[in-house]
C-alpha cells in the first residue's frame, strides 16, 4: 500500500487581518449584525450539477453586508476618535452601513453623497441619523469632498473597503458560511474595490489548515468596471476607464491596495459579466428564489447562469445587497426579460389601409403571445407615402416562442424588425 501525501495547507502570513482578527470581529459585530440565512437553490443546483446555496446578505440590516465592516471599524476607534466623529462618502450601501454603525455606537456621522443619489438611499441614510451632504455629480468628487471635510474638522474618514478593520468585518461572512455549511467547497463573491472578496478569501485561506482543505473563492466584476482582471494579469494595481453599468454598487476604477494584495494570493480567479447577464440573473432571483437583490449583488448568479464559472461540490453564491431603487428595478426587470427573449419589441411596416392592425393582433394571438403596447406612426424613416409603421411590445415565453411569433408574422407576408 502506497502512503498518501497530505496536501500542504500551510500558507505564508497573509497581509491584513489574522484569523484572530476575523473571530474577534465576529464577536464585536454580533449585537448589531444579523446571521443571514443560506437559501438552497434547486434551480441552480440542477444547472451546475452541484448543490448550491445563496448567502443572503440582501437580508442583512441596512440591506447589505457593509454594516459588518463599518461597525467593526467604528467599534475599534479610540475615545478621542469617537469624539471627533466620522465621515464617509458613498452613493448607497457604505453610507447606510456607516450611518447605522455610528448611531449604534453614539458617534456623530457625516455622509457625503453624490447629487442625484437615489431617493430611497438618501432617505435611509438620513433615517439612521447621519448628517448627509450632497456634493458632486460623480463619486470621485464626493470622495474628495469627504476627505477635505476630514482634514478640516478632524473627523475620522471611514473607507469603504481598503482598511484591515473593514476587511475583518466583511470576512465574518466566511465564518458564518462555514458554520452553516461545513463541507462548502466553493464561494462566489461580487467584487468592487475588493473589501468583501478579500475578507472572505483571507478568512478561508487561513482556516484551511484547521478544516483540512482549501475553499475555492471566485470573484465577479461588472465588465464595464473591472479593474481586477487587468490588475491581476499585470501583477500590480491598474486604474481602468469605466463605463456606466447597472451594477453601480461595484463600479470602481481601481482596486484597494490591501484588498489587491489579499485577492492576488487568496482568490482563485475573477470573471466579468455583462449588464444583460446581470439583468437576467436579477429576474431569476425574483422568480425562482423570491429574493429582491440589487444588480451588484446578483453578479455571482449572472456568472453561473452565463456559464462563466464551473464548480464541483457544495457552492455558495453571496448575494451582497438588496438596495435597489424601485424605478431602477422596473428598468432592470424589463431589460432582463428582453435579454431572455420574454419581452419582444418589433417594428412592422404596413399598408396604410383599414384592418391591418386587427390582422396583426390576430396573428400574434394565434401564436399565443400577449400584446402589451402598440405605437402607430406614419413618419418612420424609409416609409413609403402609402405605408405606416407599428411598434408592438409583447410578452413571450422565451427565445423559441419569440421566434415562432416572428415566423407567423413572416408567413403572413409581414417583415417584422426586432428592436433592442
């Protein structure tokens, strides 16, 4: 019989928080932070071929995991620092986390938010007792104003991700997952600046010797704001140009310094997803899991649904937040339905004579699709003087059904043009 060599699970000292720091942070935040549930997903388990759960930080107090790091950081301030108050800059989740943590600890908080921030996020932050200052039209301007305020007043600036105490607070999620699912093999995590992913990955890496295995951690970024893949490939922090994305909660141009050092050592890979993929994931979470999740919190599900992450063994996908403006949710759901070919918009040129609209409606009804909106114009580009154009919005049951509807229209002599 051949002796088996056990895998070497020892690791060099990890930068940032130690395992003791993560455990201390868990005790420190326990009075404020909820232990969020693991929700089993039969749908994704079947799709992946591995049992899959959601770590529902979307159900956390303030609607996201951010309260963990914020509270841990504020709780470790000295009496002198507490007396000076704290300041932060954020368009949403970090703002609410700092505001609630400050209220619980009796610390004055000033939060800078961009002009035009979503009303629910503004109201929630004020509701937790923080003084809110609206400044700047982009987050960089808001951050600069918060830093100036800290320098002028002596208030302690609370960073959203690049600080050991923040990383330790976010990493308490790893300890909860291990308690809830001791045989976890994979964890999929959204990444913005990297506070959440670095905390979870560092904690699991340092736990490996005691649990006898490595837990694979994979990060996911929005493709329009993805500095980590570029930085990891370069071996150093790279600032990237960003474009608008529905996953605004993780839209950053540059990794955090500490976060990058941890992620380059402890995360097994970072993938990116498109906005349409994220929108489809959000719809899936609503329909299949009955969970409201913001786009940034759904990117892990998007990566799985789009086949960009393959796993073996028990898998946990972290749903990092649920703070989505209802108006944004309406648009994202519409986009997700369209991306899934369940909402079809077509333009059809028609002869300008009575009965054409009724005939079109009959063809669509015979194909078992449901018309939800009709627009009629005589002024479309390229129309003949004797033609009109109708734009029809309809509900379908997916890509195959949508193509069937189009085939019915073509067979009747019409030329439907799909509009994005």
